[in-house]
């Protein structure tokens, strides 16, 4: 009994799921004999597997369309399970990715969501998916309704369409299952952080269940406030039967004040962080308000022989309103008149020149946008024998429509007051006199058709081939009525081979391509002066990924190890044409990143669990570029340079041990090597290591308590980078969580 009480919630849920399997066995007819009795039909209905709740290890994924064994996906996939997110208090989507190797972040501009994978942009949110559908852009994501997050590394346009040079990230939503199970969790932490979540799953019928996830959070964050609330109800019926239906809604609202950036000083080309990470120098009137609202209808029809057709329809609205303070040292020597008046003689070039009386400038950054999206996907996955060979077929069609409005420089008429280093969170406010924004509008639609077949040509050898066609159309219009439009027809191949000599080992090679269209909500921003159509005249960028690797099940099938070598290359990168720069871009650029991926997740022993992932990119270079080297040796990266936001090493380790029947201890490290900001070849951010720790105590079968400390040493480091500033990583945080499962 003591051992059972110490088991984590996921194990208890699995046990409950197993016991909930329904088996219907009719009784023999009266008078019948054993000899002539016809065996009755036996119907077995299984609850959804709660693999994600109980382990760091995942063995299946839906990121490759359909439900596949990870060992059958010939690319690197890092899976962050619900258990791992719960252990490390990864409530924010970006925190999840911060603990994923190969991921970096660009600060500022639209960079709050400009995430890089292997140094390649995730399309500024265009490569972030939810349940296999493109997620809305520009909202602050939360993990309260996320079962797990899959990160597929490398080009994958065959599966996802445009984008995906470095890879894609897919959030898998929590779904109803056939067991009554409820969970409530409350967290209190430093920075006056209060977070309450609820996860309620109720069986409503023989094959039906309702699941409700909800969250409310209020954090002061020493001035950089954040208030969030979200709710996600989902009802499913026909669960596990031939015809399964699901309808769900999702609503997430986030209101807060962003810590946009901190200023730096440069010492011998290295960034020197200047003020404590928790210091907030924005205005009390700054805000970052976002929301996501969407509804999803899903239908799955299961054929015989483990085949199924799954169709999803989703419509949603995503909104964002940002007004932030970009903070900097004001230059009272060579700056403008107001700077010279506010800080006469100030010229900050060394850290020892920064004191409480150092004046800081605050420049307004305003961005506002609304996107309405409609998506329809229909995917068939099935097995069959043809020509004496086993085929695993994936095929489908998807449709995407986005109507967006943007104003990324919505600051007209605003002037922000100065402040001083010694007065963070000074409470100053500025009236918002901007009026209604003038929007650029963007309409895009894409219809894609794909087919992929994996053929078993021998008991241990599988060959994979896939092809996708996309018809992408986009139009863009300015407030003054000037418009552009562009259409592209694109083919995306994918090939691979797998050698699986045993049920615990799989080796593979693969090749895939992807493309970044010029028509995109963020990239399709031609200069409209004099009717210039720079981007509209430019075909898509292209990229390709070569990968060879292996995946193994270890320690009596308790853990999975993946090792892969990759070569990712963008070979049609946009560059300005030096002769017709105002009207035309050239696809003359090329860059690459080559290295290795390591993933280990699972239990070394029944009490010792590990999650480790590491990306090593010893070779990354801009191979071709028409960027001219600046006279002073600085400026943007040029041919031969290592691309920005591409550290040689990055990784994360998290491990826990059940030291006593009721006590589990955990510790982890997150590492990122030195890197340049994008577009700045002479400035380098130093490497950093951040340590976290956890202690979880199981009080009884219902209650548990957890103490989590992140950034144990309160290390000050540059987490996100831009050309002239950085945003610090979170300061040390202490959080206490009380959880009830019933």
C-alpha cells in the first residue's frame, strides 16, 4: 500500500484505465452444450492511453500524420510529455522550448514568437501547430490544455506544407478518455505568482466522456505583470469504436505588461548584462494583451486492419495588442536633444559606469493584429498487402485560410519618459492617444494534397516515399489601397529507408525538402512606395535536410535513445539584388547547419528517470550572400560567418529519483552555447548554464506537494537576443504546488 501511495498520478490513472476496460461476454443460451456453443462476440474498449502523464518517455507520435511509432519516423523527434512539463512547471509554451535542444529565440520586433530551430526561423509561428493544424500567430501560449509537445527536427514540407526549414512544433491537446479522473493544482510562487488549474474528465456514457481543462494565473513578476485565464471543454462520443466524434472549444486570454528588453554594454565584442533580471523598466501603462478563441470538430472512422480516416475542422480568432517600452541607455553625448538634456554627458560603455542614477530611455513599441483562420484536414492511414509486400499508407488533403490585419509600428504620437536604473517599476504612465490603427490586410489560402507509402520489402527493411503538392495564394493590401498578390505551385518530396533488425533497434536515412513562400503574414511586406513589389516578385526559398540516425529501446524497454547526424541547408535564400534592390530580391543566398542530435527519455531503473536532449552543431555557415562586409568589421553577418542564433551546443537534462516511497527528488540543467544575435556578426552572447531543482512529496492517494526552484544560482544571462539589446532569462523563482487527484 505504501508503494502504491507513492506512485505518481499518471501511474494511478493508468491503473484506473486498465481496470476500466469494458468486456462484454454474453451468457450461453439455456440448454446449450459446450460442444455446439458458438463463441460470443467479445468487444473490448480501451481508454485513451495516458502515456504522457506517467513518463518522460513517449513511444508514439502523431506529428507524422496518423498515429505512428517513433521508431518508424526517419527524423529526430523530441517529445516533451505532460509529466515533464508538470515536473518542471513548464506552464508557458516558450519555457517548454527553452528546455529543448537546438531552440533559440530572437528578442524584440516580432521576435516574441520568433523561435529558431537549428538556427532556422520557425516562420515566426508559422511552423507551430496544434493537433496537426497550423496554430494561430502572435498569442501568448499556455500548456494548461496540452498533453504533450512534439518537436520534429528538419525539413518536413511533405507533411506540413510551407515553412519547416528547421522543423515544426506540434502541441497535442488533452482529449476525453473513458475513466472518471479529476485533478486540481494550485501554485504559489515568488513574484506574487498564483496559478490554479483544473483537469476534469467525466464519463457520460458507455463510449462518451467530457473533459474540461481550465486555468487562471495572476503574477506580478516584479512589475512585468501577467494575468491569464483559459478554458477548454471537449466532448467525445464513440470513443474507441468504429465511428468517433469530438467537439471542443478553446479560449485563452492573457493580459499583462511585457519586459521587452534590457540594455547591454559590449566588452571586447561580448554582451555584458547590466541590471538584475527581475528589474522592470517599462511603464505602468504598457500592455501585452492577447487572446485565442477557436472551436474544433473532429470525426474518426476506423476501418478494419488498423486503418482510419480522421477529419478535423477548426475555426479560430487570434488577437494581439502590444504597447511596450524598448529600454536603452540614453546617449547624452551624441544622442538627440532630449537625450542630451536628460542625461548630459552620459556615454555608457562599461558596466562600472552603470549605477542607480544612470538614465534609461524608453521608446514605444506598438504592434496590433487580428487573424481569423479556418482549417480543414482529412488524413487516411492504413495498412494493406499489395504485390506481396506490406504497405503503410498515409494520404490526405488539407485546406488553410487566413485573413489577417496587422500594424507593426503602431506608436504614432507617443513619447515615453525617461527613468533611472535605481527606480525599476516606477509606476509612470502615458496616455494612449493613438486612436484606431491603420491596418495592412493579408489574405492567404493553401490547399495541399499528399501521399506517403512505407513499404516493407523485407522483415527488417522498410522504404519510405512521399510527395505533396501545394497551391498557395496570398494577397496583401495597404491602408492606402495599394495591393499585391502572389501564387505558388509547389512539390515537396520525402524519401527514407529504415533497417529494424530487432524490436528494440531502428536505423534510418532520410531526405526531405521544404520551402518558405514570399507570401506570408510577416514576410510579405513589400515596400509600397512607388509601387514597388519586392517580395511579390520573389519565388519561395527552399531548403533540404539529410539525416541518418538510430533509435533504440533500452533498460528493459523502459527508456528510448535516439542519435542522429543531420545536414540542413537553405539553398534559395532571399537577398536584395544590389542592382534593383528597391524592386527585386534574388534567391542567391545559402546557409547550412550540420551536426548531431541526442535524445534520451525514460527510466534507467524503476526509481530513476531521465530526460536528456542535446544538439551539437559544430558546422554552420553562411555559404552565399551578397551582404557587404561593413567597413568597421561589424554589421550583419556575411559570407563565411556563422549564422546568428546558432550555438554550437545546446541541451537540457532533467532527472528524478524516488529516494523514499513518498519522496521524489529532481534536478536539471539547461545549457546554451555562445551565439551571435541575428544580423550582428561582431557581438556575441556568452554561454550559460541554468540549474533547477524539485522535491515532490506524496501525502496520500489524493494529495501531493511539490517545491520547485528554477535558476538556483539566480544567474543573469541573455536568453533572447536582438541586434541592440537582449531580454534576460527569468530570475530565481521558488514555487510551491499543492495537487489533488480524485
